C-alpha cells in the first residue's frame, strides 16, 4: 500500500497546478452550497466517470467543504502520477491482501474530524449518465469501523458543453441525514441523490 506523503512545497505547487488546469480546460465549475458538521470527518461518495474526477472533487473540497483531503485510488494510478500521494492519495489493490490495509487506513482517517476521505463506490469507470450507480462491498468495512465518527456527503458530477467550446462542470452535493451502516441502504440513498441530480442536469435549458 502507498500512503500519503507530506511536503508543503510540492502540495502548494500542485494545488496551484490543479486550479490552473481546471480553469484552462473548463468553462465553469458550479456546485451548490451545503452545511456540514465541522466536528465530524467527511466520507465523500461520488460517481466515477473519468480521469478528471479526483481533481474536480479535490477542488470542490477546497472551495466548499474545506477538510484535509484524502482519496483512495488504484495503486497503478498512484505509481504513474507521482504527485498524487502529496495531495492526499493512498492506494488500494482490488481483491488483494493489502486491500484490507487500505480500508483500515481509510477508517482510521475518518476518526479525525479534520479529514475528508473521497471514495468512488463504483470502484471503476462508468458512463457519466449511467442509470444505476454500482456499490462495491469493500466500502462496508470503512462504514462499520468508523461508525459514528463521520458524516456522509454525496456528490454527483456531470459535464456538459452546451454553447461553449469548453465543457462546464456541475457538481450536485448533498449531506446525508442518515447515519446508516447498511451498504444497501447507503446505495439507495446515494442512488436517490444521483437520480435527482441527473434530473436537474437534464432540465438545464440555455
């Protein structure tokens, strides 16, 4: 397993870099405002549809949630993109012994109210407009081990071009009022948010 590394200089440089590439590649970055409990950590669950996902939600955290960012991603990706570990990334290898270590580490991070842990429950890339959001069961271990220490925040991200040359990002965010430890119930709650967000997205008329 690859753990996050602390280097304030590298982190500051790539923080500016992420802001630059988002500004350069997208027309706009839109999200709704929510209130979260500052005394609890955040388990951020989001749909996973492309290369940009981690950067988009890193920036959402910077602009809105303002927690210490962490993200669980595939080990091959962490090895290929060296700076990710300096931006809070830690690795997971699916269907391996080290996967338990990664899930335990995510749960430990959630014990600190200053932290945010981003997990893509689909665990692989799917279409931006898929109807059903798949949930891998590994998430259940994190939920149970860190129960009571964190709050769920759901994010559903959609990208559209409309009349612009560059696409616009729309992130629909919701804090869940349910503190469930059931993976089935959590999937249902996220699915409801995702469907509502997709409906709002498809109702945009310019």
